[in-house]
C-alpha cells in the first residue's frame, strides 16, 4: 500500500485536507475507538451521533469508489486507543505514509506527534482547512495585544471574508447589532417545531450498541433525532433559515419552560463533525439578508457566533494549551452538585436546563452561560469538575470549543483571557429573560432567606468574596458602588443565606 488516510470521528468532510494530500488511490481507515468514547462519560446521544455519522460517511466514501477499512466498536479487542489504530495500519497494511488531518483537540495531536511508528511509515499531519482562520493568522492577530477580545478579531474575519461588508465598511455601518437581540418571548408566543430525523437501520444499530455498552453514561437515546449525514444536516439548516432565522436575533437570549430550542440553529454539532462548512453556512445566512428574508440583527447575530465566536474560541484554545485548563482564578474548589446529573433541584431554571440536556444532549448558549454556568461560578464549584460536565453532556462538545467557553467565559477561571468580566447575574436576569421563575419554589424578588432565589444572595456573596480580584475591574464599578450602598445588615444576610444554602450542596 502506498498511502493511507486516517479519518477521525469529527472529520467527516469530503474536502478533508488529508484526503486531498494522500491522493485518490489512498486507502481510508476509520475506527470507533473505546478510549475516545469513554475518556469522559459522553452523553449517550453524543456517542450515537458520532458513530452513526461515521458509519454513514464511510458508506458514502465506498459508494464513491474509495477503499475504506472501518473498525466498529468492540470488533477488534486490540484497538482501544488512537495509537493502536496507527500501529495496526502500519503492521497489517504497511503503507509508505499515513495522512491525517490535524486533530481538533490538543491531547490527540500531542498523542499523534509523539507516536513512534513500528515500521518505516511516516505520519503526515495536514492542517485542518475547515476553519476560516489558520493557527498562524490567530497567533499573528494576538501577538502583542494586552487583551484578546472577540469583537476585534471578528471584525478582521469580516474583512478577510467580505461577509456583511460593503465597500470596506460593515453592512448598516455597524459591526454589531447585539443590543437589539435581548427580547423575552411573549407569553403566548409559539415557536416553530423542529425537524427530527427518525433513526434508520444504521442509527438504530448504534443506539442498541450505546444502550448496551454505555448504559452508565448521562442522558437517554429515546429522543435521538440529530442529523447524521450531510444531506440531513443541510436540510435542518435550510429549515432554520426559513423558519427560525428571521426571529433568531430578537429571541436568541430568551428562555422558555418546555422549549429547548427556541429559534436556535442547532448547527454546532454538525459543524464540529464536519457535516456542514462554516463559511458556507455564514454565506447562506448573509444571502437571506440580501434577499430581504431576514433582518440584519438576526443575520449578524447568527454569523457572529460562527465567524466570530467559534473561530476566536478555537484560536484561544490552541494559543493557550496545554496549561489553559489548569488555571483557577478564583481558587474555587467545591464539588459539582449531584443535581447536575439528576436534575433534582427546586430551582426551576436549573431543573429545566438540565432536564433538556438529559433529553436532547443540548441546551442553548444562554442556558449554558447564565443558568448552569452562572450557578457554578457563584457557588464556587471547581472549574475542572464543571469543565468535565460540559464536555460530557452536550452533543456539540469537543475540548477545543468547550474548554474556552466554559473555563473562560462561563467561569472566568482564566482571569480574563476570554471575557473582560465574569458573566455573573442574580435572579433578576433569569426572570427578565425567561418564564422559569413563575413556577419556581423560590421567590425571585426576595433578596435573602430560605424562600429567596438562591441566585440573589449567591451573587452578592460572590462579589464580596472576590472584591480583591474584581473591585478594580472597570466593568464592575457599578456593581461595587451598589454593594457599597447596602447596609451591613443586608450584606451579612447575603453571606448567611449563601453559607446556609451552600451547605446543602
């Protein structure tokens, strides 16, 4: 064999750089690897999604005339880790070269770069060209900057791609329309239903496998309906463009009990697997603006999440690894509460977010940031424990995107690399953006005491505990001026209520 290509489970793109570099006659290898499925206890639907999408991708490659060696989970006892697969390819097939596209996660790239080939075979690692910014571009952009802020990187990505640009200026003479995107859903507002793909024979076989071998993992497979092929992913995205994009901007921060998806695109899982191309997705959304089918605040808000935030987060990850996840700015060390797995909490907002995550392997970005993340921040939960939970429970979670989002944005554990201030909020924010508080056992307008919303006193307790680190932050000035106006009795009541509540965790 002259050349081989090893395709990883999140590299399901026909334009993959390793496929192009190896040539059309190279034989392709894919494997459902035990270590990758269980190095954390991934949500059952995440494993179903990846394995089923891999199997469908392999089938399509074979239909295109490619020679594919596919190793299903458990079929080869000796293939437990990625290095086992590389060793197997060398020993049994003896290619001159093995081509692989650079893994998206640091641990895998590090593992492959340190792999000693058992024969004379060389491992050729090709850059992942499915992202819009290269590692070098982000490093050059970050070099010499005191702070890294997504907004300025996003503007450079707009200039590079020409997306939402007119004559060198931003469309509508604004870079950002986020101020228009903070509306609460009206009480009787009906959100559109979302398409669900009924599992085919391939997916049903994977569901059976997961239910058998991963029964102790979080979540359920009962409601699985994620797209597992390029065609399904494109169909879901088209539905979003038609039914959801026009209202996405207005309600992207809104939350509603019983509505897991609102107007969100759900494209993250497909993008991160390679079933959709990020630049094509951005251009398709931009076309809706130019065709007067969606307003600018919706289109710009959606594109910013991909062209700006997704690319920025990846850049931060590779710039700061491998030590990034070890930082702990606030020195938080509390254990993760059991209810993050069971959903058994009297706090309606947390219960709703966790139950939706259990059922769908999904929660939208405000639920992740301002509900589960906000609580973990205020309660002082260990960043390592929170990072592991986020990596476990979401279908779109891979370390490169999960770690900076959780560690940096939700927990501020990096001390300000990703965000300029902690995303901390009291119950008032949750009440403003959702209907959760109406059915909650706690009272959102009570500041302290046994019946008060825990977010209220936890918020002020957090601010008092960390004044030495946050008091000088210019974006926190108003918070601390408000704190200084409180009398000693009110401040002590916040401390006492927080201490009593946290003992119950």
